[in-house]
């Protein structure tokens, strides 16, 4: 009986330790203007229960600190709704992002911006209870990452990361979101890895990579991207870590694209097979 009691106590201690360990590596940020039902909805999407993980609140004032002058008033809004789940992963696992009800900002835009902010090895879920632009999502994500790691992200990095996300979104409206995301990521990888700082050299890289991707940019778009890259190069970034994270994102996107093509190919073959079957049946009746 005593041995059984000791075993139960040890099991409880282990479970408590495990839960405590897990909770230290996860933070949830909730928009300040969510009602109780919406808060619960966010927690269910994130797969956590209130009280089991660290929960932070993000206000519209915090969002405006980084978005005013970049995003439109409509995109920023007057309420803090966007919420996020942030999990600190093991070294080498990279960054993954999922979104729910985020309509303007894409998962890849958030991933690229997180790299600029110095975030590494994190699982992120950005969500809202109804459709929002998602421009404010990055504020909560960065706040949560600081809480997990205990390391401050500089104000300059936060501002530049938000600017990158917004500029990529605006460019995406003109040339396509996937094209804009790939373009910015590949330019950034070259500029950061080679430590290019001269505006004319950065501009040359922008034009060269756009050409490689068969993307036609206006002179104004080239200038905008060049100025953004100038700001990124002035950040105190670990070039090797940044390169690895950007390369990892690129590989993820290539894998997703390959999988989508395989699924589309399979669906196309099934459609063709069904089409031939229907034609065969109709031919039997007509004869």
C-alpha cells in the first residue's frame, strides 16, 4: 500500500513538472477587446485552457505604436482583436505559422517579418474570432516571444519587421502575394548574407532577383524595396541564423508547393477518369 502511495505521489510530481515545463514554453496573447466568448474561442483554437499557460493582453494602443504611418486606419482599426499562440521550439526546428480569419497578411509574410525581428525556432498561430486584416497580429506575437525567452526585441527591429510585413502586403496587391513574399525573402537573404549596405548595390540585387523570378517592378517599387532593405541591413542581425531561418522558410514553401501540385495532379486524374466513365455510360445508352 505504501509503495502504491509513493508511486502515485511521484507520478503527480512528474506530471506537475511536465505541465510546468510545457507552460513555460508557450504564451498566448489575446486582444484586449475580445468578449469572454471570443476569448474562449481563441483558446480553443490554440488548444489550451485558461490558467494552464501564460496569457498576455494586447491593446490597440500597443498595435498603433508600430502600425501608424504604415497601415491604413481601416487595417489598424480601433479595437485589439488579433490573438496569438507562441511556442518556443528546440534549436534547429525553425519557424512555422498558421492563421485563422486573417485575410490580408499571409502566413509567409508573418514568417519573414519574424526573422527580421530576430525570432527563431517558434511555432505561431495568429487568429481572430472573425475576419480581420491581420496587420496587428505581429505585435502580440513579438510580445509573447519576449515573454517566453526573457529577451527584449529592440524597438527598431519591431518597427522594421512591421514595415516589412505591411510593404510586402502592399506589393502583393500589385504583383501577387506569393510573388511578393518570395521576392522580399530572397532579396533579404542575399543582402543580409553578403552584408550589402550601399543603396546602389542593394538596388542592383533587387533588380537582379526580380528578373530571376520573372517579376516586373516599377521604379517606385524598386526604390521602396531598396529603402526597406537599407533599414534591415542596419539592424544588428546574426547573419548565419537569419540565413538558416530564411532558407528553412524557402524550403517549407517549396515543399508545400510540391505537395499542392501532387494533390492537384491526382485530382485532375480523378476528374479525367470520372469524365471518361460518364462518357462511356452515356455512349452505352445512346447505342
